[in-house]
C-alpha cells in the first residue's frame, strides 16, 4: 500500500515539475486596410508579436463585437503552429462601459 501511495505522489509531483504555464498575451492592433462591400466589410489588422518557445494564448482586444466568427482568419510567418482560433464576447467590458457612461446604475 505504501508503494502505491509513493508512486501516486511521485506522479503528481513529476506532473507539477514538468507542466508548463500557458502565457496569455493581450494584443491591441490598428486597422491597416478596409474593403467595404454592399453587405459587410473586410478589415485587415497586422501586428508583429515576439513569442517565447512554448504554448501561448494570443488575445486580440478592442475588436468589433459584430465580427462574424466564421470569417476570422489568422496568418502567421515563421516556425509556428496555430492550434486553434476562436471568438468570444467580453460582456464584462460592456457592463463597465455602460456604468462609466451613467447607464445601468442601481440606486
């Protein structure tokens, strides 16, 4: 029984030692190009980001809330692998902006 407990503790500690914390990088970009269509527009934003080796989450902030999630594209150069791309709304920022503007205050 002691051998099993020691083995399990060893696995837990080895997992903690070799685990990697995923770094979250917030990126603010400027609009480089815009093409306007009858319905919608294409907005191109470019940003150079220096990353360290390992996994990182790149979080693009201050983008339009009206982005079509199916239209988001990411293009990278160099020896890098994009594992996934997704889109999320940050509803907390909207609430903070409304309160700062005087909307939604509770008396």
